[in-house]
C-alpha cells in the first residue's frame, strides 16, 4: 500500500508519480463524460486525473478508453474448475479486478478448511479476491455434505481482511420460519454484508427475508421478480453463468436510472465459456448490443458493485480510488488491451511473482463400490416423479410420467427423453444411493457422471443403462473426482478434478 505522504505529493505533482497512463480518455461512470488528461498512480492508488503528470514510468494508452476494473459480485471460483490461481490468470486479463466469492462448494466438501484455503489464496493473487463466508453448509438438511458449518465456526473468520460478510443465504425457508441455527448466523453478521439467494420469493415472505438484513440478490430470473426486489431495497445482481443465464431477461430493466442498484455476477461459469465468449466483458458487450446505455452497464460492472458491497475504495477512475483500470479499444467491444489491478500491470510477470498456496482436498472421493444393481429403481408404482430440465435455468420442473416396471425395475425411455439419474454419497458418511428420472438431457446412450453436484457435491450420474452408470461412478472414485463420459462399457472422456473433487491441477488452457 502506498504511503500517505507520497500519495499527496504525487497527486499535487510535487514528485513524479509511480506510473502515469498517458494518451487515453477516462470514461466517467458517474456522469458518462469522457475525461482527457493523464491518470497518475502511486502504489496501488490513483492520485491524479484530468491533468498532466510526470512519472517514473509512462504507459502509452493513446487511443484507448479507460474504465474502472470490473467486479464480479457473486461467484463460486470452484465452478471455473481451476484453482484460484488459475482463475486469477484466466479472468484478470479480461478486466476483472475484484471477485467476491463464496467458497461454498469446497466448504461443502472440506468444511472450514476449504474456506481457509481461499482466504490464504486471496493474499497471493493479482486479482483482489474478497470472501463472503458460506452460510449454508449443508445447503439443506435433506443433503449429505462432507461437512457442517455453524455460526461458531464462522465467527473466528469474520475479521480476516478478505472477508466482507455472510454469503448467499440459500435456506430462505429457514429465514422465514426462524431456524435457530440460521438465526445465529444472521445475528452474528448483523451490520455486515449479507448476500441473498431467494428464487421466486415474493410478497410478505420476501419482506420478511429482506427484514433479516439481507441486501443483495442474484437469483432473480424475470424482470418482474427483479423489479419487486429492487423496489423493496435489494441490490439485484444480473447473473450470466454457464447454466443459469438471466442476462437476457433482466437487461431490459437496466437503465441509467436503475444502474446504481444493479450489478453483474457470473455465479458459476466454466473455463470453456470464459475462453470462447468471455466473462463480465461478455455481459457488457452483449448489453450494449441490446441497447443498454454504456454508462448503465459499465457503472453496474464497477461503481454500483463497489457501493453495493461496501468497497468504497474502488469502482471509479478518480483520485483516492484503488488503481483498478481497464484500457479498452472501444466501449462497445469491451476489449481489454491493458489491465491494472491495484496498480500492478496484469501480465506474466505479475503472475510469476505470486506465491502459490498448495491445494488441499486430495483423496476426497470416498464413495462405496457400486455395481449395476445399485442403480435399479425399485418403485412399485408406474406413476413416477421426474425432474424436468429448463434450458438456461437453474430451476427445474416437477413432472409426472408413467414408466413401466419390468422385473421390479424401471428403465430409461429414450423416446420420451426419460433417463435415470442417481446420486451416490461420496464423503464417506453413509454410502447412500438414490435413484430417479430426469427429462431434458437428450441422452441416447451411455452415461455421464460428476462430483460437481450442487450443493452437496456427491457423485451425480445420468445414464440410459445401469452398467454404464456404475462404470462412470467407479471411475470418478479412481480419479479423485471430476467428469466422466461412458458408453458401451468404455470410458470415452474424462476430466480429473482432484482438488476436493471440484478443481483441476492443470492450467486453464488444458481444462477448457
């Protein structure tokens, strides 16, 4: 962190600034104006704009537009399938300078040790990783997770400098009905940021949820839902992940009037989508192409996000703010040419200077040995509950189909796109196996299985026959978790995720 005396001296021009960005224009996310002049940086802080400065290092940004660094306001880094250090290398060149993460996935496998890993990593990454402490581990008592975290486990972590508050309160029925364990967490974090998660909650129940001190919401999937939550004082985070895609539904609500109260997040976005389409830069480009004013979307990506989460030191290219700066070729393209994160130029030298925290969570897959017979669905009635997939949504439908029983078992019905789904407990707690049916995969042969299974992260398997499902689940145990594709008794493809069964040890270029 820069010295106070140095900041004042460099801001006045009494001494040369550490770094001067020269030749570009600043896009002001308060007024929408383009501002000429140098941008002077002292250490990690912007100390001058709209003037000329001498500098120890002059960086030529002629012809570029400078915007504040982007803030992803809610994400699970584990969903990128790489460690925080590879995620750092993946998204900072795209302009993301702050990531507010909930290490909920690794916490459901390893407990507090998983959160500690992220807090240690946050000390070393170029990206400024801030952590909201996981509120719902397990997310519901109907699940078998690898750990349980109570209020008393979180309180010792509250004063860590990376911690902002309490992560998404997923158990909204527990809030409304005043579950004692959840009430203890809400009491402990009173006055701190408390992140929301309340899909389709409305009316008096929503009022009660917000009255508990919950400030932000990323689960709105329609404009009407988002509007009600805005009108009731919540900050709405427009989510565009790999599975949950709410951007198109919510962008019509984003304007210069609403942008101070709306932010951007990815929640769960995999490295393939990031590599092919982008991260928050993709959302910004798409929004402008859909007619959203550039001021509204760039403000939502930076200043509004900083204000919503109490990060008063960033979000604007202005004196006294953290030197998180993205130099773009054009606003409408959101094409980062140069990125500074806390005054550090993003590039290989910055990544090489990091101290890598050793990953944890090896050998976390402790599933029982399974055979094809474990995947029999032995119901005695043909009327069957079926999970209905809604493309692009995290929510599902509850469907009913008649499925014939043959030799005491129900089988996949490919003509109706009905295939088996199973969950195999893999934390070594009870060895439970549950089976059911799902519609919407379009699977015609074989099986798919993964240890990435929100939020308990047991083994989830979908398949058209029991033998391939058993092979897929078995292979996951052998490779310490990940993804497996099986057909006709052979493993066709796999991606090992040995870090808690959630993250790879490989570079993101390999994982994608």
